[in-house]
C-alpha cells in the first residue's frame, strides 16, 4: 500500500480545517472497511480518482457519536457502528426498518467497526471500478466497461455514462424514512435531505453525493414517523451468507381503511442512487392497497432500461415491491 499522512482530529472543526489544508487528495477515514481494506489496498485509482495521500481519522471525535431521541425524531452520529445501531433499544422500537437494513449489511465482524457515515458514503462496487486495469469514466477515463462487459449486477434505472448501483443498504432505508444529513464544512454546518444527498452520473460521474472534499457528515436525523406507520425492509442477495443487494426494498407508509394514505417506497441495487419509486407511490395514493399493489409495482417496467445481462432485476424488483408491501400489511 502507498504511504500516506495520518491525522487524528478531536473536533469537527479540526477535521474540516485538516481536510481543507491537506487538499483534495485527503480522505476521511472511519472504520476503514471500504477505504483502506478496499479502495487503497486494491489500488483503485485514476486521474479522476487519485489514491489518497492523507487520511483524516474521524473516529476520535465525540461529536460524531451517540443516538439521541426525542418527540421530533432520532439523531444518529455518523461514527456509530452498524452493530451499535442494531443493538440500540431506541432504534429497535422506533425505526425497525433501519435496524433490519443495518443487520443485512456484510458480516458481524465488519458491522462491528463499519460506521453509519462510512456505509452511506462508501464508494461503488462495480467490478471494473474495483479492478486496477479498467480506467473507466468514474476514474476519469473515457469509457464504461459495463456496457459491453459483464453487467449482471449493474443498474436498470438511471444509468448514463456509468451504470453503478448504490451500494449502501442504510442509505436506501434512510431515504424511505425521509432522513436528513448534517454536514460540516469550512462555512459551518448545513442540512441536506436524503432526497437531495445522492448524485447520479448524469450530474457528476466522479461523485456519488453532495459532499465536497473538505466536508464531512456529522449525523443523520430521522423524523418521527406518523402514528401507525408501517416499515418494512427486504433484501435479496446473490450469496445468502453476506452480500450486497441484488435488489432491496424499503417501504414506510400509513394507511386509512386499508387504503394507501402516504409514504415512500425506495429500491436499492437498481440505480446509481437509492431509487425512490414515486411512480408506484402515486399509483397507490388513496387506493385499496391489496387491490392496487400489483399494478403499482408493474410501473417499474415503464422506467427500467435493463442492460444486456440484467433484465432479471426488473422481474425481481417488481415482485419484491409487491411482496414487501403485502408483508408490511400482514
Ligand atoms: C465483504 C464486505 C461485504 C459488504 N457487504 C455490504 C452490504 O451487504 N451492504 C452494504 O451496505 N455495505 C456492504 N459492505 C460495505 C461496508 O458496509 C462498508 O465498507 C462500511 O459500512 C464502511 O464503513 P467504514 O466506517 O468502514 O467506512 P470507511 O471505509 O472508513 O469509509 C468509507 C467511505 O466513506 C467516507 N466516510 C466515512 N465516514 C464519513 C463521514 N463521517 N463523512 C463523510 N464521509 C465519510 C470515507 O472517506 C470513505 O470514502 C461490505 C463490505 C465488505 C468488505
Ligand atoms: S459502471 Fe461506472 S464504475 Fe463501472 S465501469 Fe462503468 S463507468 Fe466505471
């Protein structure tokens, strides 16, 4: 592995100052399960994705820790590990969907040190991106190898130039829960709704979210769901032991007399960003859920543009949405 400078700030301000001084090749380090054990170990680099020359370890910043709950919602520090999220009594009672999504990530060992901030902001898993010999668009190159190569795990919606699928399970669940991220940067703090947090290749092929190189995620806020909100998480993996989502579905919704009142359906594993299925939500609005879900789930066919080897994902996504919503009702 190439050598790098290591910084260990104790406050958010110190971390932002260090990132600003160290320049665009500096990276935030949390658990390191993706950045160090993946990206840097495998030399994933290119002109648009240089290997970091400085790591800013944020794990000793107290402000990034903690789970706080009040009547307005729950705030989770970016450095809370996935295991801490899974074991939180408060989160199990209030946000079981997020707990189930966190529980479906990787293996217990990885969940013990992988953080929420790292999970949401991890880099994509496209096997061409992770291979040192493929200088594709996302590394600053001039082609996408998935178009003519093996694209069985790639996007069926929203791909353009690049066809990654967003790798984070917690991001999919948090978007369904209408979460917001608090971000710290040189000009202070700002709050960004998860609706606007992720960036697809159409907007910027070199990035996956709105974070600037000298900004960090401080915490995530999830507003208290409306009374009676049903929450469900479902994930299909290629290898059941542990794997990224082939397709996942996060649904959070309210009902009135068996009709859909309000809510969100978000799919993972299908698009470069966690994909909010507003077409399905609109189809269900005010309708009897059990009578309408089949037709609503089928609207995925109007937006999906599968590649040469991944049309199977369209069938899976359609059926999983139907199954997830019916499971929530049961
Ligand atoms: C074998 C294996 C299986 C996996 N399976 C799954 C899976 O099924 N589902 C899934 O969702 N993930 C999966 N992952 C990915 C894993 O969950 C992530 O690697 C992990 O969550 C990253 O957390 P970390 O704290 O180790 O982050 P790091 O590796 O330290 O950082 C990851 C990225 O996030 C950035 N970052 C970290 N913290 C912050 C912050 N506070 N603000 C801004 N940026 C930040 C870093 O700069 C880096 O780019 C798997 C990983 C492995 C190795
Ligand atoms: S899908 Fe994206 S990351 Fe993968 S080869 Fe194409 S441009 Fe690169």
